[in-house]
C-alpha cells in the first residue's frame, strides 16, 4: 500500500495539482468504464469520453469556462446502478465515477482530500479485482501482486511529476500522455 508519507505529500498538493492528480488517475482508469459500457451496452461511453476531454481542457487551458456543479449534475446519468447489472465490471466502472466526483470537487469546492480519495479509490479497485481473482489469498499476499506494484509505481511517479511540474502546456500534455498509460488501465485492461 501507499504509506503515510505518500498521503502527506498528496495532501500538500495545491488545488490545481490535486485536480491534475485526479484527472490522471481517472484517465488511467477509464478503460475499465469503457469496457463495462461495451460489454453491457450501457450508454455511458460517449458521455464519459466527453467529460474526460472537458476535464483535461479545463486543466490544460485554465481560462476555459468550466461550470463544475452543472457538469457534475449532468454526469450523474453516467453512473451505473449496480443493482441493474450482474457483471463484476459495474464496480470498476463505479470506481471511475467516484474518481470523477473527486475531480468535480477539486475543481469547485475543494477540501484538499480529493487526490487522496482518488488514490485510494484506484488502489481499492485494484485490490478488489485481485480479491475476485484470488479468493483464497489474504490482502497481505495481494500486496505483492504485479497490478498492485504497478499501481503504486504509477501513483508515485505521478506525484513526483506533479511536485516538480513546470506548469506549461507542453508539460501538461506530457502528463496526459503518461496518464494514458498506453491505453492500459490500473486493472491491466486495454480496449485494443
């Protein structure tokens, strides 16, 4: 797991850095949501992609008007109801929506805890997925799994990058490319 020092560093990020952390986590997790939509015919993929683009646009171009409360209200229709789906995929999709909610909060009524919440949601998604795959193993054994180690490495690198970020368009585009993670999600899912 990510230690207290990591969480302390996260809490010290500026509001803008917290938003960038959240959008990068969301970008990396997005194949989970999109695969859920594809496999269940849930009509959220197009809207989810639109919001992901809007989030990046708002952060890449700070003068862009982004009315977070209005968008957040509209986003609600993209949140799947787990009671209506039999597949496990609804839960990673919901985790994406939780991180999107963290991002909405960081862009409007930030508390300074949004990056930590996004971090823990993404790590929780990985551990939940591994628990499903390895029912007999206890959580301490899961912490050595490759997906957990990759998630930790991704989050640490993201935090390091944000702490040393020179906030200009080229560097922010590099951050977005890093978050794309070659199209592979935190669960190892790729749509390609």
